[in-house]
C-alpha cells in the first residue's frame, strides 16, 4: 500500500506543479512585460528563469517530503497521507507564487519611481 501511495503522491504533486508553472508562465507574461516597461525580451527571459527555479524548488520539496513516518495500511491512511502531503505542496506553490509577484511588483515600483 505504501508504494501505491507514494506513486499517487508523486503523480498528483508533479502534475499540479507542471500545471501551475505553465499557467503562471503563460498568464504572468503580461505582468512581467509591464513590470519591465515593455521590454519583452527581458520579460520572457525572467519568465523562463522563474519557471526553472519554480520547478527546481518544487520538485526538490516534493521528493524531500516523500517519506512517511506512519504505516499506511488502508485506504483511510492513504487518503490522509495524500491530503497532508499534497496540501504542503499547494502551500509551497502558493507561497512561491506570491513571493515572486511581490518581488516583481517592488521592482516595477522602483523602476517607475526612478523615472
């Protein structure tokens, strides 16, 4: 049961990470172009770097949190493990997203202020 639970956790967490990264990359481009005062090349480059960093941090977190201290012997324990682990992944994804938005917004403010 533990191996099946780990496989389910990896599948759910990695799929969510890929979906969130693609969504943020696609929809965040407009925000980045505006933040870098219309410099699309710089915005695209920063966007790509953010996605790579996002993948590295999240995949590392997912793999480091793969271990369970509890015995997973039934479906209930499996669901409880998955909910806690996937919940942590979602919190990390959200925290990274808001941190990136805050940093870029501060960057944009400083660029506009210094013009």
